[in-house]
């Protein structure tokens, strides 16, 4: 069966299911994955859960909440991100956590005297208290992403970079031109 015929048959089946009142199955993407998000979507998931955890930690005065929110965001994002976008997700957790921590500190210190000092001290305290959770979340992101296809994404990036002009050596051009002698400047003696 040709791909066009398969699509027509699939459309007929889903139209028939809709007319009978039965819901059609969720559409699948070309790579067969169902219910996945892009790399940016994974970063948004990670940021949202990290921010919720950081805000909960500020309001409840419990730094563990920030760490748990971050780790949960890392694992959920790594499980729901498309295989081709895993490299984007794997390199972003530390920066996303920093942005979530800064946002939570700013939101919880609005209206206080010496807000900049409160934000800086609170950020330093948060980062030092949650550092083990930061390492754990980043490591879990890599551990979950490796069997999902992270090595293939790295290999693909390497192949694309190897094919680009930037990384190719130009054998015809010698960076040092020995045949050209420098000319003396005006006013200089030979």
C-alpha cells in the first residue's frame, strides 16, 4: 500500500469513527511518538515545575520543596521531550533552575526594603541549599535521556557540524605565506 493510500484509508477510518461518536485515536507524529513535546516545551515544563517548587520552598520555608520540584521537572521533561530534541533539554537544567530561583526570589521579595539585597542573599542561600538537588536533577535528565536516544542526537549534531564549512580544513590555503616577504614600512631602514 502506498503512503498516500494509507493516509486516505486512515482518514476514512477516523471520519467513520467520528460519525459513529467514537473518538479517533490520538494522532501520531512521523517518528511514532505519542504525546511528546519539543525541546522548548521540555524546558518550559522544567521551568514551571522548578518555579512551583522554588515558590513553595519560599512560602513554606522548606528548601527541599525547591529540589523536589526541580528533580520532578527534570524527569518529566526528559520523559516527554522528543528524541530529536533531547540534546537541547539535557544541557539546560542548571540555567533553568537559576532562572526559576531568581524569579521566585524576586516574586517573594516584592515590596520589601532593600529588595536587591534580599534577592541576592536569598538566591545565594537557595543555590547553596539546593546544590545536591541540582546535581541529582541534571544527572537524572542525562540518565533518562540516554536510553531514549541522546547518543543519536549527539551523533547527528556531530555529523551536521562535520559537514559544515566551519570545521573543514582548507588544505589549499596555508595560514603562513612563506613566499611573501614583508615590505619595510616607510621611514624604516632595511
